[in-house]
């Protein structure tokens, strides 16, 4: 089970931190206390030093580790001594393993690993491969708690291979869930979602959707969606997990789900509601003496107060959890805490720039040690902002550039596209399995009916009945085939929509545009024109943020789109040394606040006008953008006086730009949804080109 801690006041790059997940089931505190009392009473009555006492000691040691691990260590040691005395190697191996569980709960990781190794040695000597695999997995949990996610995953994969050979689907799914968590903390999101969905599919195939581990998988998928800023989907999955944990009275699961929900509330601007969830989670973790869970809730509360601008109130929370994570050697969470402390010192009223910079650098160091790319990005992003504010522009530019490279490595369009395809594959396989199961069930019913009829009728009666049955089956299969084909067409259309939206975002986030803009900033800085460089950097960062914020929206107000377009043309104007002027003309009958358009729909045409028309012209260029209404259509025109298509050779070669292809695909989708006939037309002029785009009218109200 996983607790998530957001790490920055910026929604897109909030990062999660603490995971608490166990291979074996944990009962509620009340039930465990009751069980401990009954086992202790049984031990008092059982004086014989035999295998029955050994089994009772092991059961008591296991029960202790989630409520009183210190007593669990003492009890498991007594079990080890008795097991060695009796030469009961199975019981001794179990006692060593349970001692490892209790040491791990106490944060004594080296002693936990030593106990697991001793248990493994006994199980290997007895050729207990599944027992060895379980211990390998438990060692992976220790590495996870130390933020060594790569090593933890190595152990998980080794255990998975053993369970796969044993054809134990249940334990395979548990390993896949844990593998997905480690991938998520390593910022490998496509690999994480694939592991989660594979685990989810196994539980569904086994009919184990009421199992706690299934709820854990739902919660982890919700955590990943939160990282991808799909907050509605994240909240849906977390509430499903919370409902199950409450229904089964699994209090630690409830606490984890509340913490994860708090993260969603905080990311969507409801910090007060987030703090309420965190406090409930803390109370549960405190009653269970779960130090990691308590630290997670406290850190999240500190981050929520930071979101609210209450920096002085947030600092004590981070100072308290810093000591806990240093004791636990959890570099991932230390990176989060130091990043948050840096924000408090940098953004608070009583600014402490040197202390803020020190914390950001410490956060970056811990993030590198943990192998967390997105935490490295967070630290460098804020460090660059601080250095820019203190006038250290050269170092700020370097850190900003490094941060952009890191961000692209885990938040690229290609990775989002890969995740979308994996989700689509999962849904397709799920539907296919459901259809196959339905068909097999219907086939079984039909076969049973046929057998019954054979006993009741003879000869021609049986033949006629068989013909009727086969006709009905054929008709059902035909109807089913028609339904599947229809659903396939709908699926293909949805896939086309998703691919077009992703390609549209990719065209807006053109790498050439980004790197050329960054080079232009560097050039201004090299010429010591810091004022222009700063203006360029502000406009560029504002445009990138605006594009990312609108990337998941199918429609935005025309007014907002014109502002984005204006900002884009200002940046291109700076790059071309103000070689062109531009103007916007909006008809009086156009309600810019209520009229909706796809984000940056005109950007590919404007880009072509600038770089294939104006840039190749020696004189000053003009670009005019106008918007008007014609009946049920919104008509947008881009008119330039550049060299035109004939001069740049595009028309002669019959080339069509990628941006134009994407825009045509977007228009085709809109036409299909609106059942209209929008169009794109190009008119060559004596000097320049005019593009006319007719969009079906879409109003917000």
C-alpha cells in the first residue's frame, strides 16, 4: 500500500514519496491485540518444548510485527532457539523470516537483511524455491524503504520468475504490483502502468476483486494518474480503494487511501480538505505505531500549509520528518523534505536565500542518490528560480536547461502516448476476455440443451431441432460480430482522436522551436543583453506552461487561444529580430469569451507564414490574423505578404507540412462529431499566402 507526498507548489510536477506495502495480510489493531492475548495465554498453558509451542511462537511473532515489533523480535528469537534445539528447520526458517519482519518494522534494515539471509539459507538447503522467492521479495521491501528502487526491483523480478515457473498467478500479481511501484519511483511511468494493469488483469481473471491486494493496485494506479495530472481518474481510483478498506475494516489501508486522497485535494487547490484527510491518516498510523506512515502524513500536512502560503507553520513539520527519514535512510523522502524546506525559505516572508539554496542542492543530491528523475527536476527547477531572483543568471540558465532535459525524459509526449496505448491494450484484452467467456458460457448452455433433446426426441424431430438451434446460434454470432465490428470502429475513432491530440501537442511543443528559443536566450546572455534575455525567458516559460495547461483540453475560449497565439508570435518576433509585424482583427459579432476553439489551431499556419514566407523575405513582413462568423461556422484567416508557396517551392514539390496534416485530422474529427463540413483553403497571392479555416461553431454556453 502506498502513501503519496507531493513535493512542489506547482501542480504538474508534484511528486509522491512513501510506500508501505507488505506481502502478507495485516489484520486490524483490535483483532491483532485479541489474537496476541489468546496466543500468549496458550503459551502459558503449553509448557512442553515441542513443535506445537514453536508454531505458536512463530504465529505470535508474526502478529506482533505490525503493532509491537520490539516484542516481535524477542518472541521470534525464542522461536529460533527452540527450532534449533528441536532441529525443526522449517519452523526455524519461519522464525528467522518473522524476526526480519519485526526488524524491518523497527527500521533496523541491516538486521532485517541478516535475518532474511539466514532464513534463505535454510530454505535453499531444503529446496523450498517458493519460500526463497518470498524472502527475496521481503529483502526487496527493505531496499525499497532505503530508496534503492533499482535493487528492490531486481529482487522483485527474481521472485516473479520463481512464481511464474510455479504457475502461482496470485503471487505473480503481487510481484507485478511491487514492480510497478518501484518503476513509478524511478519515473518510468509506461513500465509502471504496464505492471499495474498486468497485476490488475490477473486478479480479475482469478475473480479476486475483493482481495486487499486488488484494492492496493487500484490505489497505486490512482497515484500514477496523480503524477500524470489526471486528477479525476486518480480520485476515482483512490475512492474505490478507500471504500474497500473501510468495508473490510483494514485501518492501515484506510490511512493510506486517505493520504493519497489528500494529495489529490491538495493538487486541485483544496488544501484545507487535504489537511483534514492527512490528520485522519495520522491518527490511524499513530494508533498502529507506524512511524513511516506518521512521517508521511506529517510531511503531507507541511506541504499543504506551503500550498496555502503558511511557510512558517510548515517548517516544523519538515524538520520533524527530516530526522525520521535520516534514521530510516530514506533518500527519496529526504529529497522531498529538503525541497519543501527550500520553498519555505525562498517563498516565505522572511526570506533566507542562502539557506533555501543549500536545501535545494541537498534535495538534488538525495534525489540523484535515490535515482528519482522527477525529484531531480524539482530541485533544479526551484534552484534555477532562486538563482535568477538573486541575479546569478548564468547558473540559473544552466540549471533550467538541465531541468528541461530531465523533465523531457519522464514527461515527454511519447511516454504519454505509450501510456495511452497500454491503457487501450488493457481495455481491449478485457473486452475480448469478457466476450470469450460469454461465448463459452452460451456454448456450454447450448451443448447441454442439445444433449437433453437427444434423450427426448428421435430422428427427424432431433434433426429439425438441431437445425433450429444452429440457426439461432449462427444468428447470435452474426449479431455479436456486427456489434464487435461496431465497437471496433468506435475504438478506432477514439484512438484516432487520442493520437491526433497527442500529435497536436507534439507540434505545439516542437523540439526545434524549444531548442532554438533556448539558443536565442543563450545568445542574448552571451551578448550581455540580460534584459532582453530575461524578457525572452519569461515569455518562453509562460508559453510552455500555457501549452501544457491547455494540452488536455479539447476546447478553450477563443480569447484564451488568441492570447496564446499573441505570445507565440512575440517570441518568434524576438527570434527574427522584429522582422515582421502582426495584427488581430475580430469581428463584432464574435463573442471571444463564449466561442470555443481547439487549442492553438492556427499555430501551424502562422509558423509556416513566419518561417517559409517572412523569414525568406528581405523586407519587413506583415501577418494579419482575422476571425469572423459565417452562419454556423467560425472563419479564421492567416494572411501574410511573404515569398509565397511558389518561391519556396512547396507547391511545386507537392509537399504538405506535418502541422497542416495534423490540423486536417483535427478538423476531420470535429466535422465527424459535429456532423458539419468545416474546411481549410489556401489562396496564393501575388505576394504571400492567405489560409482560411472554417470551423463548426462551438459555444461554451
